[in-house]
């Protein structure tokens, strides 16, 4: 009998966060998260991992040409920027004063968003 396990991990980055890239060609660059691809554990970050896409002209898009778009970056290569200090920080989760679980910066202790 084959068992299927849920290997989905908790993603600490959300759409709209400012993140720092830890490794790769765009190392130490920062950008805003445009989209999270949970199935692949990747994120699209503004201005990071720019790839060229050749688009063939069609009836819907007659212009065609070469377009530059953001490619996916693995979640493990990104770190959230602390809103207080502006440096990269780890993320924790704790209850706020209303009793709701919320993300906070491990470096400064401030809540994020």
C-alpha cells in the first residue's frame, strides 16, 4: 500500500513583502514579492531573475517580440526585510493583543503588517 504524505511546508513569505535574495546571480538584491507559487515553493520577485521570453505573433497579440519578465526564485533563497531596521530577518508567529496569530520579526520583535 502506497502512502502519500503532505510535504507542503509553511511558507514564511507573502505577496507584497519586501525580500532579500540570499543566493544566485541576483544575490543581495531586494525586491517586492509579486506572486507566490505554492506548488513549486517559488516566488516571483520584482526585478529579480529576469528572463527573456520570445513571443510569437498571434491573432490575440499581433505585436509578438522578445519580452523580459521575472522568473521564479525558490523560497529558501529569500529572506524577509525587517520593517524596523531594514535588514534581513527570520520570521516567527505569535499571538497579538487581539488573540490572532500574526507574523513578527525575530530580529526586532515587531509585528509585520
